[in-house]
C-alpha cells in the first residue's frame, strides 16, 4: 500500500539519494539542460523548482540554503543569472521533454531544461 509517500527512492538509501539529486540539480544549473531518464527528470524537477523559488529573493538566507545543496560555482550561477530571470514568474521554471526509450535497456528518456 502506498501510504501517500512522496518522491522516488531509485533503489538508494537516503543520503546517497540526496547526493544523487544534488548532482543532477547542479548539472541542470550549470548546463541549463540535462538528458536523463524520465523518472530522474521528474524528481529532479521537484527539487530544482523549490530551490529556484527559495533563491529568487537573492538574500543571504537564500544563498545559504542553496549552499547546502550545491557547490560555490553552481550557487553563484543560480543567484546571479538564473534566479533574477524568474523574478516575476510564479513557478514552472523547468520543462521535461520526453525523448523515447533508450536502446540498451528500454528506459524512458527525457530532456530536463530550464525555460527561458
């Protein structure tokens, strides 16, 4: 029975799963778009949108919250370039585009990107 649990586990314990999601969000912020599986893209989108919403103010608290999850280079890009771009937007900072199945194992692939 599901018990209304949110989020996907990806067959990982809690701390490796958090590190995994942090690395995906970091790659999304640095590169602007990433290609991954559909489930990973959807879970990363949840995490990235919350982080962008928190950092839109540009305050010191926002910088500290971002620094908990990202490295210094990603925090700088997030606060200087990405967050001001979405100042007036009320949500929906990312887009998931479904690409089809991967040939090797049949996993559904998707492209996760920041909207302009």
